C-alpha cells in the first residue's frame, strides 16, 4: 500500500510539472508571436525606405531651385541627406556656397570618399559662384579656431587634399593651405594636428606656392621634426639657394631619431637628415 501511494504521488508530481512547463512554453510562444506580429517585416521596412527616398528625391529639385537661404542646411540634413547620392550632395554644396554657408560643405559634405570629394570640388569650381570655392575654404579656416578638429575631420582632410591635388586650379588654394598649416599647432588632437601640418606644408610644394618661401624657411628651426623634414623637401624641390646653408647644417646635425625605423634597420635612423641631404643635393644641382 505504501509503495502504491508513493508511486501515485510521484506520478501526480511529474504530471503537474509537465503541465506547468507546457503552459509556460505555450504562453511564451504566444507572447513571442504577438511581438513578431507587432514588428514590421524586412520587406515592409524596405518598401517604406524606398517610398521615403522617392518622395525626398521628388522634392529635392524644387529645394535646389528655390532662392531662399532660410534654414538651408537644417532642411537638407533633416530631409534629404540620408537619401542623397553623389550628384545630390554636389548640388547641395553649390546651394550652400551660393548662400555663403561654407561650414556644412567642408565639415559634412566632403566627409564621404575621395571620388565623391573630387566630383564635388569640380562641381563647385565650375558653378560660377560669386565667392569661389578656394575663397570659401579660406573663410572657413579663418572662422575656425581648430580647423579639421571635428568628427571625421581626419578623413575629410585626406579627401579634400586628394581632390585639390587633382584640380586644374590648385594654385588658387595656396593661401588656404598656408592658413591651415599656420593654425595646425592649435589643434589639440595630435593625429589631426600632424596631418593638417603635413598636408599644409606639403601642398605649398605641390601647388608651387613660392610666395610662402619665408614661412617654409622658418620651419627649419621648428621644434617639431615633421616641420623640419617637410621644409627641407619643399625647399629642395624649389631649389631655394638662400636656404642651402641651413639645409646643409640640418643634413649633418639634426638629432631626431625615428625609433620604429631604427628598430627595423637595427641602426639609428635620422629622417630629417636624410630629407635635408637630398634637398641640399637638389639645390646645388639647380643653382
């Protein structure tokens, strides 16, 4: 009798346990099904995005054609930016330029990729603007305490320099890159500061901006080794005879040692000396 009672109690316990677990799983499945029914399917979300894009692109030509400059950047970035492609962003940049709003052009629209940046710069140069794009760049740099010091500014500096290097009017950008090189030490972020300084000084050589020869020569006595190295490269390319003495001194006495390259070559590596030796040879050959 005792054995029968214990067996019956065990059976009842297992039965109640099974009902409980089945009920829990049933209710959990039911609630999961409700959640799934509330969530939109992938096709519905895709259709909604396509509809929103079609509507934005339909309204975009009217926005570009309008002459109003009221809240022009806010409207574009709120309604059209995420639906825009390369051509739409170029048209938006031209509209911003006509409204004399250069900050969104250089801090938002040029942050894309190299190909889009080149297409945008060509569009701005050919747009017959009252303020040319190189003057707009000068305005933007002059108004900014730390140019390129914003989110994605590191990449934007690269995209913009790529586009300007391939422009037929690169000599017009000499003053803008001279201004950026002068403002570079104010930038707190070391990586951006280094890139802006290198790109600014380096462009003076690419753009043949010989009017800033005295500024480049001053960098031979800079505390920053990058300045001394690039200054030697630029002066060597220009063949500046007046700087030959200083360049020759740096070619044999500069003390900066590049630790990473020294470990690779297993001997002290002096990047400034190397650049200045090459520059001194170029200056002697050209004079």
